[in-house]
C-alpha cells in the first residue's frame, strides 16, 4: 500500500516528465540536425528522402543538438572508460570544479554568517553594510570574474583560490540575507524570557538566536551551494582555465564539440543535484535532532 | 489575610506614558500598592487597563516614567539581575528545539547550576506541576495546558520567591483552566511564594487571590483593592458559596465603576 503510494506519488510524476522531455528532445534533434543532412545531399547532388535523413540526424559528429544517447555515450566514455587522472576524464574536470566550489562555499558560508552576526548585533553595521551586500549582487559576475583573477594573479595568488573566491562572491549573499532573517526570527516573548533571566548577549545568541536561525541557514545553504558551483564554472570561463567543467564547456564551444558541451552540462547538473541533496539531508538530520515535528 | 508584613513590591504613584506617533499614551498612572510576602495578588481589568504593564514594570521589562517602585527593597533592574522573580508569559514560550526538561534547564544553564543540581531541580519542578515522565517530550507533543504547566515549572526551577504570571491560562479552555487553577493554589500553598497574577476572568481572580486589584483603562489605574475573606483551603465548589459570589459582585462593581468613569 505504502509502496504503491510512493510509486504513484513520487516516481510516476518524475518519469512522466522525463518521458515528455525525451520525446520533445528527439523531435528537436530531427528538426535541428536535418538541414545539415539536406545540405550535404544537395552538395553531393544525390536526391535524398526524409526517411534516409532521419537516422543520420541521430549520428552526426557535431550536431546542433546531440541526441540523448550520444550524450550518454560521451558521459560513459569520459567517466567510466577513462582513468580519472586523465585530462580527458570528465570526473577529473568535475573534481577541479568541485574543489573550487566547496572551498568557495565554505568561505562564503563563514563570511555570510560573520556578516549576519555583525549586522544583527551592531546598528552601525546594519545601516552601513546591508546596502553594499545588496549592491555587490547587482554587478554581473561575468564582468567581475576576470578582474578578480587578474588582480589576485598580480599579487601572486593563482590556481584554486581565485576561482573559489568567485564562488564565495556569489554564495555569501543568500547566507547573509537568510541568517539576518534567522537571527532576528526569535519572538519578542522568547527574548523577554532571556531578559528575565538576566542572560548575557552570548547566552542569548547561543541558546536562542543561533538555534532559531537553523531552518533559515539551511535554506540559504541549499541556494548557496548551487550558485557556488555556478560561480566556479563561470570563474573558469573567461580566464582561459585549462581544467574544470567551465574549461570543458569553453573548449567544446571553440571546436564545435556540442556533444562534449552537453556532457559537461549534464555533469554540472548532476553535481549540483548531488550537492543540494547532501545539504538537504544535513538539513533534515539537524531538524530531526532539534525535535522538529515529523 | 496577609501571611506576613514583609513588603515584596512597593509602588508609589507609579506611572508610565508611552510616546507614540499619535502622541503620548498613558498606560498607567498613580498606582500605589504594597504587595506583601506570601500574597496571591490578582490584577483584573479590561484590556488597556495597564495590568500587564504593571507586571512588566516589576519585571524590569518596561521602565516607569513617573513615581517609584521597589522589588525586594531594590530597583526592578537590580532585582532582575539578582534573579528575584520567575515570569510566566501569556503563551508558554517554550523553545521548540528543546525537550521539556531542557526547557526547564534553560534558566539553570544561564544561572550556572551544576548538572547534578539541574537534574534534581528538573525532577522536583516537573513533579510540582504534575508533568513527571514528560521531560523527554518536545513541546509540540504536549497539549496547551501541559505546555503552560511546563512553563510554570521553568519559572519555578531557580527558586525565585516572586512569581509573576501574565494571563497564563488565558488561551486555555475553561475545563483545563479550572484544573490548572486548583493546581496553582496547591503549588502556592506548597511553595509559599508571592504571586502576582494578571487575569481578565472574575471567577479566576476571586478563586485564586488573597487580594484582588481592580483596574480600569484610559488612563490605566487602580480603582479598588479587595482583601479576600475566603479561607486558604479552597475546593472548586467554593465558587458557589455566598461569600465567593459577594466578592465576585464587588469585583464586578469595581470594573463597572471604572467604565462609568470612562463615559
């Protein structure tokens, strides 16, 4: 009973959507790739029919839109068949990007929490800092990413850290906004209670504000980890990086390797899903330990 | 029937005027009152009569703008820092991420009690409010009445002699409220604390109190102070006796007079 319910409520809707996407995808493979085949036939001077073109649209070397099976084959080839130390292994590139993502996410989380604590506890910081935090996010990341890399390179910092800092630049924002809200979430009555006990500021923070902010923190962390990954990939794009998913996307577009681009895109999406999933599991674990209603 | 002559709270011509955008609002004016050790004093009146404000001034949660007040011979701030009182709010205000026993442990943690003493006090106060065995539950697993009892246990845990209660049973249904009133009287008899109790229910005020302070709004002030003549032993049935009804009548008259004055 419960199992059929699970299948009906959770698996079936997802499968339906996946199936719909696959159908639309196949249709567009034919529509987008067929003109190239007709061109080829016209140049060779051989008349061709739709039924002859159809199978060819699924087997082009540089299709406008690769067929799903081509992307899967490429993913398989570059993850399972290649040793992960190889420069052609997608796992290797994903790891490069992941390490920058995680470092940037960690720095962004700490920075975001520290700023939020300052903003909540200090009026001057509240007034002066919050507008800048918001303004920082109005600058296009693509514009500022090369600047960060160039500036840091000139003072001798290269490699992982500059990319991670671009992730930090994106990920600290949702943490600040979420934590400011979370640290201010305790009701007046809960704060009054602390006052009747003559509790110190540190006690109010650790025993009330911090635990009360946990749901807000984890919601922010989910957003932050996803955009950290975006930041790391974007950090690799305009900077001529030689490794990482961003570099893979870039070299793919240089050489018209659409299959490679799509494989890297799917790798990035899968990575994002796993990262968000891990944060989500941590979220429910923490809430469970905090006695949340199941 | 004062149990002793020692004064716990003394207010003289106490007043509080809030500055709002619509001009000053007088929440409380000219309140002079002595609360003696061991008293059970109820403050009754319609909304806006300043009964909660008065309680919050005693607790140093609001600052008076006129008159003088002392708590245990000290200023309210000194008394608060000396942890002279336990406060029970309108809502239970339990921290949802703490179990009941951890909630009761909260003031003990803040005040630096040893873990052995914490354990002993948690068990003792849980027994006092009839919640033994519920220590490991989370607040949401308990009914509203049980939650409010847990919040009373929390206020009792650090043995302050003064208990300030702001409409603690206001949100509960009448059957639960009757039951909790009965338990509160037993608890008061057992612990000999001084209790200040804010309510808007006449039967509740008369049933519980040794003294009833009747207040009226605009501006908030005291219109009558009634010494209860009821015996200390009070079964729930006492509410049908002529003596009880007479006191209730006087409270009602006091409330009514306040309203006529308003017109």
